């Protein structure tokens, strides 16, 4: 069997890593974080932008204590500098759906196995309530 050589990281992945390095160097205020999230959302496709705007509204309403910021260039929400939840638009890495994800500091533990991310293609009223509940639960 012939061995195929990996070409390494994609251009999108490289750009995300550069963005993270830039984000780590910046010590953003809450206002700067909100502005960065709004700018990230504004760059998305119409479909992703509609989802991201709604997710942003849900998260900021459910957990006003979280600080908006960007994380690998994606909208994210942190406490004490640690990202709890983030929104990855489908266009970020040319995926077929957006993702709502939670980092390991999120208190979503449920037995010995639990989900930490969800595919998002649309948002129903039930989905919006579920996101708000998950975000509040993630805070512990």
C-alpha cells in the first residue's frame, strides 16, 4: 500500500492558528470583545451570520457574566479568561453545518460520557431554549 503524505494544515486552519496567536496577545476589554465578536459575525455568510447573531443573543441573555471574545476568530464566551462556549460557523472550515461547542471547563458532565458540541443548521424555539439551558448549566 502506498503511503500518502499529508499536506499539513489547510489554509483555513493556518489562518485560525494565526488568529488565536493574535487573540492571546491582546488583552481586550469587554467592549473590545463584543466588537471583535460582532466583526467576526459580520464576515460570515448570510446563513451563518443569522445563526451566529441569534446564538450571540441567546448566550449574552442567558449568561450576561460571560465575556464575549473571539477564539480562533470565532465568536466565543469566556469566564476568567477561559472559553466556555463558542460558535463555529460552517464557512470557517468549509463544513456543511455550524457548530455550537463547549470547552472542557464547561460543567456539562453527565455520567461517564456527554456531548460537548452540537451541529446547528437552523434554530427553533426549542433549540434556543436548549442553548440557554446548556449555557447556564455549563457555568456550574
